[in-house]
């Protein structure tokens, strides 16, 4: 297989990325010896060390070398030996050292003063006492107490609540930034010890539409490709994916491939983004931007329609008949209802010009790319040859109230044309968090168990109970416990007094929607235990107990990137005093609470702290490997290698720069795992039968999905009541959500009749514009990159991208301070009018009627509610996809007011 290579000159030429990337390029040090860290002997009394890790930011999972001086993390450089990035990284990864010691907590845990006073009473007072100072993280409201005392109080209160109100009254919000070992233990603790199903993670808002779409069609949450397929593809499409900002290294690889092989590319996005522009800069003739708003399913179905009518040679009827179900309904359905002319009403309305000609052009490109693959595989055995079409998508495409259907629709089209389960083609979801895949792998979500299995699978429940050393009945209890609505549902249940306590582990509550009307009122009522690194983090506002935590670079463990690559994350430096790895704190609290609930905590969590005071994460990983035996994600090959070659699992992962799961045998583990999945691409091993697809019948399950706007106004009007009308909960309105999902609707609908007026002439209570929330290249989520001086200087403040003609209509000038208001709340931003704006970064264009703000800067002004004006999720809707639980942050109705 050809190794991806991009010279510094090639990179600069192919990705002349404006502001941020240009700065990023100047900081690239992997291939530039002058910028490499000076050798240790050149300095006097400086102890320099390095450690390897996966970048702590996006799910691309670039290899990074962490550099320390005298025991402190001081800088990063790209790992030139890592097969994901070969010595390149973007600005976020390169500056990942900057925020590590800024605003850090250390020392003893913080406990809210009134909670501690109550606990200190004889008999520990009222164990359900609710603090009166929530909403503030001011020092005056906290006392510092020793770690063991804070743990003891936490354990007693949680055990009391679990006994009185059931384990399911205890919730946990975990993270795609935790190590995989920590995630595995969190799930053990919640389901195995507490018997709770109220466990969610920020992966819910990131990837679960892809997860559930993969399950429904292919039978396993498995992105089937590897990054090296990018360089084998004959066409790449991106849906809801501004790869150039969200996953820069993937964009750079794809752009480099386009430049070398002149492949066609299609970017489906309401905004004209840097991704669309970057491809056009390489070759405008075979680069298409499709500015759809919400109509992706109709667009995909329409391409299928054109292929069935005009490009019959690329339909893989043999594959459909032998390896799929539902193909007849799908092909009949798209033929009958999805011609390019028929779907015109579902492309997003005025300013979303997706003409029948454009659809036919894209279908023609798709057919040509498929023909190239067919030509290469002519006369060869099924699955041999390579190329065809890759469809990538990002978080934006998942964040729909019909997100699962979005994924299914991609798989449908690729399956129909045989662009599946072969090198160089297929569906490829790009993960947001660096270890969101770890959260999926370890099953740290409602209804899941580790290794791609549902909690309702009795055989796997018994298997996990044995490996977790917990009573099987606890897992049965967890299975029977309901958490409808997933992350949103657990917050609504807290508002209804059904959830009594929350653990927040390496995740913030402000990534959830409807913060002002739903999330914060819920957290005001519950007992909240927060593991956190920064003193002024939003979670601390609602924390009853804050445990200062160690962070990336200070902990040992593993992350899994978007291509199923399990990467080493080595500890480079000791954490500040009193800060423990999240994994260690899960073990301590799990053991204490298990004992209070009458279980044997020492048996469930048998590990002892090492001499350095921390637990050995590799021991936990060996536990994970043993438990994975015989499953979809079998890793037992690593233990076989350990036995025969005397190389520990961590050493293997370090030397190979990651292994792609599954790795069920010695040979596969030695070869770096499984690159591609399905249709026997995994090979066949004794007792490890990876065959065609992972559904029960071994076939791809196709399902025709719809966008149908015939009752749009009537249904959306009801959706808009959530967060606007008191006492209306999504979990009490499941049939409504189903209807909205099945018809492919949006959570809001703007009052378009009010558009075109000056901002102060728009009628009160009217919301004329679309508002989308997303990410900006320089920042990652809401904590670290905001605290990094370099990235903060590049994009320092909240902005809203606005079309120049809308700004003119509204009477707003570039740089004006405005308020964006929805039915749920508001935030402030600077108007960034067009790409000539003086407000940074000014690089994307929005269509008329559509505004865009990044969520990364939400608390960059201040996390203190008294000063915080940039919290975008005050405006978002909580309506969720019926199966994936994901919500839509992209299509809110807003009004604009000048401040
Ligand atoms: S943020 Fe993503 S693309 Fe950038 S260096 Fe990190 S992993 Fe790579």
C-alpha cells in the first residue's frame, strides 16, 4: 500500500489556508530540523524528556511528541513516524502544551461550604441537603478538605441516594477525552456497581447518529475504512463536514490526493467553507459545493434516482441480491419519489440553490468514479481492486433530529453501487473528540456494554458480569432501568426529580443544548461531583465537590482515533500535587461505593496503587483485552504477542504507532490490526469468524429514509415549545419526535416574512433567520484552546458570520456588537460581515438568511454567569433523534438585535 507523503512545499501549495493555517504552517516542526527541540546537552541543568501521544484534540488522532523540561510539559512536535500525520499537525495540536498549567487547580478537593457543614453535623445531617450557593464558583463558597474525606462524603451520599431512589437515580456524564481505560471503568462502576443506565457522554452530541446508523445497516459500530483509503479513492464527498477546520490533517490528505490524481470532490454544506474553497483552488472544474440546508436525505436519494435511471451500469445488482435486505423498497422508493425535480422543495428554500442540473452533475461524477473502481476490479475476485467513492461526514451531519437516517442514507447509496467493503470506497465518519471512539468501544452510554454489544444481550451481560466481577443481576437492573432521551432525557429526569446526583468526568455541561432552560435548572437540583482541571470551569458553578484532576500528558492510557486506531497516550510529566487521573478516581469512588452497597469493592476493583501513588493503567488494559475475547472488537492478539515475544501491550502499541481493532490473533496484532472490515477483508481465523457483515443474517440492512415537508409547519410548531413553554418535556412526547424524525424535519422554523427589515423593526417574538452553531479551526471545544495564548490571539472573541446583504437589511455594520436571540435564550457576538470582515477569522461565507457562530468560544469571555455573554448553547434546541439521541445545533430560528 502506498505510504502517504506530503512535503512541506506540497502542503503549503495545496492548502494555502488563510490566517490560522498559515500560522500553523509556520509552526510545523516535524520536517524542519532548525525548529526541532535543541538537544538536551546544549542546555545547562535542563532535564529534557519526550513521550509519545495521540493529540488531545480532534478524532483524527495525530501522533504527537510531548516535550518536557525539568518535569514540566513545554511543547509539542508532530510525530513523523505516525501513519496518520507523518510529521504534520494543525495549530491546535502544535500548541497543546500552552494551556496545561493555566488556571490549574491543585491540592485538596473543594467542597461546597454549606454541604460540608451539613455533612459535619452529628450523624452527617441530611444526606440529601441541597446547596444554596449553586451557580457560583467563588472561593468563599468552598472549603478545602483532604481527598479521603471528600471521597468518603461523596460515597456515603451517593450510596444513600442509590439505596433510597435506585441506582438509576445516579447519573454520569463522561467524555471522549478520557483514556479508554477510564471509560471502561466508568461503565463498570455505573452499570456493574450501581445498576444504573443513566450514563451518558459527550460522544452523544458528537457521533451517535453515525454509531446507530452503522448498527442499523452493517450490524456493528465500525467505520470500515482506514485513512490510507483516502489516497485510493476516485471521488470524495463531504456531508456537513468542514474538514479543513474540524479535521485539518484529513483535509490536507484529501486535498493532496486531489492535487496529485485530480479526483472530483463534493462538499455538501449550507456554508461556502474553506473546505469547498480549498478544493476549488486546486481544480474548480471537478469541485462542487452543494449548499443544502437539511435536505441531505432527499439529495442522496435523488442521486440514487439518477443513477438508477441514467447510469444503470454502476448499480451492483448482484451485491444487492446476495448481501443486502431492503434493496427493493429502497430502489423502488427513490425511483418513485426522488427525481431531481421532485426534491426541489426539500433543498432548504431560497438561497440554497441545488438545481436538478447540479444533482445530475454530481450523480455523473459519482458514476464515473464508480466505473473507475469497476474497471480496476474487472476479472478479479470479489473485493479485489480498489477505488470508487468515499463519503465522509462530520459532527454537523450527525447533529440532526434525523441523524441516524442521515447515516443510513449514505450507506444506502454506497451499498447500491457496490462502493462498500473494498479498499478506497465506503462510508467514513470523522469523530470529534480524540477518544469518542473509546467511549463507543467501552459502551459508556445508555443501553450499551463494551465491545459493540447492547445491554439487552443476555449472553454478553453474563460475559461482562464475569469479567467485571459484579453480580449479573446488577446488569439486569441496569437494563431494565429506563433513560429515555439519553443525555437530554437524564437532564429532564433531573428536573422531574428522578435523577438525584451526577458525576461529571472530563466533560462540560455547556456542550449540551438549552443550557439556560434545561441543563442549569437541572443541575441546581442534583448533588454534583466534578472531576476537573481548571479552577474557573463551568461545571464548578454547580459542583458540590470538585476533585482536581490530572490531564492529558500527565496520565497513561489509550485513545482510539476515527480509523479504529488504538494509540498510546504516554505520561510525560507528573500532575500538580493533589491531582489524580480520572481513572484512579473512578477506582477509588467505585470501590468505596461498592462496599457501602454491600458488594466486595476490593474484588471488583482489585488493583493497588503503584509506588508512585497511581494505578497501573496497563493492568486495566489487560483486563479490557481479556474481556474482549470472541467479540466484535477482539484484541486478544496483543496478549498472544506479549506471551510469545515478551512485549507488553503498551510497548506493541508504541512501536507500531497504534493498532486498528480488531486484533484477534498474534499475526494480526503484529501486522498492526485490521485495516478494513466486512466482506472477509478481516480474513478468517479459527474461532474468530469475521464474515460478511455483522448483522444477524450477515447482510447490509438498507432502509429508505424520507424528507417530507407536507406537515412541516404543524409539527415544527410543537417542537418549538420545548424550552419555550414550561413543563413540556421531550421524554413525554416520543410519538412527536418519531414523526419529526420520519419526516426529516428541523427543530425550529424561522419567520421568513420578517426578513429584510431593519433589526429594530422586526416584530417582537419573531425569529426571521437561521442560526447554525459549529466549530472554528483554531479552537477545540471550550476549555484548553481558549487558554492557549497563540490560538486565543488568532481568534479571540465570539463572532457571527453574516451575509453582507442580510447585514444591510438589518442595518448592521461589520464589527457591530449584536445579540442573537432564539425562543430559548441569547448570546452576544461581533458581526463578521462577509470574508472581508475585520473580525477574525473571516474565512467562510454564509448564504443569505443563515447566521453561524462557533461554540468553542462560549466561555472565553468568562465562565462566571455574571459576566458570561457568549454562551451559544443558551439558544439551542433540545429536540433529539429518536434512536441516536443526538440534537440539532445547526438549524435554529433567531432574531438579531444590536447591543
Ligand atoms: S487537532 Fe486533529 S488534525 Fe489537529 S493536530 Fe490534533 S488530531 Fe491532528
